[in-house]
C-alpha cells in the first residue's frame, strides 16, 4: 500500500470528508461553475481557513474582480480579511486581463513573493485569460501545460477558477485546464421550478478515493458548507 498523500484542509465544512481529509498537498484543482455559484467565495474561504486556522499563508491572483470590489463582496461573510491582509497572511494581486503577457513573463516575481512570504495556498481567479491567448488547439494544449507546470513548481496547493456550466464541456480553453489539473470540482446552482438549489461535485481527484455524489451545498454568513449526508431536491 502507498502512504496516503499529505492533505490540506479546504476550510469548507463537509468537503474534506468527500476527499479523504483534504486536497493533496501541492496539487492543482480546478473549480468550475456558472456565474454566481460561489467560486470566488470558495477560493477566499480556502485562503481564509489556511491563514486563520492552519498557519498557511495564501496568495490570491485575480484577473477578474478588483481588490476593493472583492473585499466588499467578501465583507458579507464573518471573515476578518483586512487583518490577514495587513499581516501578509493573505496577499491579493490584481492583474487587468490585458496584462496577461506581463504575468507570464514576470513569473519570477510571483515565485519570489511565494518564497519570501511563505505562501502555501494559491488561488487564480480566473485562469481563463491566461490560456485564451493561444490560437490553435496544439498551442493551447502546450500553453496550458506550460502554465500549469510553472504553477506546480511554485509548490503551493492551488485552486484554479474557470467559469462555465458544471458539465464536461467542449469549450476548448476550459477543457485543457480541466484535463491537465490533478483535481476537478464543479459548483452548481440548479433551477427547479421556481427556486434554485446549490450543489458541489468532486469530478476527479488524482490519487484520491473520492465520493462521486453531487452533494447539496449552502452559502451563509460563514461561507460555503457542503452536506454529504443530504439529498438534492430531485431525489427527495
Ligand atoms: N452572507 C451570504 N449569505 C448567503 N449568500 C451569500 C452571502 N454572501 C454572498 N452570497 C451569495 O454568494 C453567491 C456566490 O458569489 P461568488 O461571487 O462567490 O460567485 P462566483 O461563482 O465567483 O461568481 P462570478 O462567476 O460572477 O465570479 C452570490 O450569488 C451571493 O448571492
Ligand atoms: Mg467570482
């Protein structure tokens, strides 16, 4: 028997039980889902838990939300992000999408920051601008592989956010990110008659015997919570 991979607690109640105790340390997991389904919340909660409970500093690289806007939105949760930001336990870097080239060329700046601050958790929200710069399928696959390899070398436990509905997709940009990551989690906000229900599914996690059920999920003042023991509405 192989010794189990060391785990990193996600900080999302209910989720670690689905994946044998947490994300494999140093792995790259893609988090996909439609707009408003909780991807940014999940990413920030992962960093918040690391910084506040597990003594693991986090880096949030955003190509999407602006820093002020992100802090305002996340202010709806009972997390003291400002203090962790001041203490450099969570570092937030914002790149406008047109600075993607710069990001790819300045990789050593990020790597130095990771070493200097002792970053162990990384969230990229969203990874898509980084892989949309390629024209052909071949370039896209190779480019995505290169970006992911760079990030793997940074040594952090990483979440890559992509947007788009929770199903295996033909979207060429997203497909390669999903294929080449170690793990894949889908978030859903499913419409049923006149209301919606949130759910989470672990689609893959290399080297992990994970639960295959689509589990109900809630967003409340403490953030995201997953309920592995409950059923979604259509099974009630
Ligand atoms: N305190 C709260 N209690 C319950 N729900 C909340 C609370 N704060 C925010 N939400 C909800 O959380 C949802 C998820 O937002 P989030 O920004 O994480 O989604 P997202 O998947 O990143 O969306 P986008 O694709 O637009 O970036 C929002 O639709 C909002 O209604
Ligand atoms: Mg978001």
